[in-house]
């Protein structure tokens, strides 16, 4: 299966502690699920808690899923050259808005941000690798493995995703159709690899190998 980036929990926790100690939670912006995050020319958003969906609109008017930003991960206008770029919270989310000037003045913050950007870069490479797979079934399975490895929470059945992506979101990320994604997810449930819990969250039935 396509390589999926593993999280370094200790490093991520250290970056989060740095952010919260630096800003004392005074500049935290809380947005409810489904909110659009305003993108600013000279500032980067950092996710403290929650999840943000990054999208764009194609020339044909279709929404494209570019990636996700979870805890300790950055996004924003300075980090993209994609037109019609948008960021939408998938769950209730706490964010920090940090100016590029503030990042330039703080070597510690700059290093932490560089590490966080590195994870987002690896995620983007993994998504591109998935698009190179010929079989859509492999793309969908690999995409769910990527999400589970990066953001899943261990549970008795495997890894639980505490975010709710629509079938159309998955289709947009993998250059396929919603109908195809629905069919494949049904097949994965039938074979027991995928489950849906009482709160309609996806549970991926595997545990990643230790690295």
C-alpha cells in the first residue's frame, strides 16, 4: 500500500505547548463546525484543536479536496498558490492566527512551523501517490489508511476518525464519483475492514505498524 506519514506525537505535543505558552490562549479563535476560515495575505493559521478541510474550485466548477489540517498543522494564503482556495472547519475548531512577521521574529516558532509544514507536505505527496493508482478501490482504501494513520484515534476495532467527510469529499480528493465511493465503502464494510460507529464515524479496522 502507498506510504502514509506517521505522526510524531512527542514533537506535535511540544509544538502545541509552544503555541499555547506563547499566546496564553488569548488569541485563540474558536469556530464551530462548518465555518469558513478567513484567509489573510500575511498571516498563517495554526490548528490548535480540531480539523480544517482545504478545498479549491476547478475551472469546471467542481470542488476539489486539497488536504486536511489537523492539530499542530498550518494552512493559509502564504502557503498556497491555488486560486479559489478555501478552508472550512469539519468539527468545532480552535485556531491561532500568526503573522509572518511574528514567525520571522521567533526562531523557535519558525522551526516548529517548518516541522508542521513538513507533515503537510508529506500528506500532499501521499495524496498524489494515491492518484497514480489505477484501481479506484485501492485509492479509497489508501486514502482512508492515510487519514487513519495521520488523525485516527485508537479504539478496540482499530482507528476511529473523529471527523465526518462526505462521500463527495472523498470522491473529490480521489478524482472519482460519489456513486463509486459509496459502492466501494459498502464493499469495505462487507469485508469487515471498515465500520461505522453509533455516531456515524468511520472506524478503520487495522492498526499501523510501529515505526
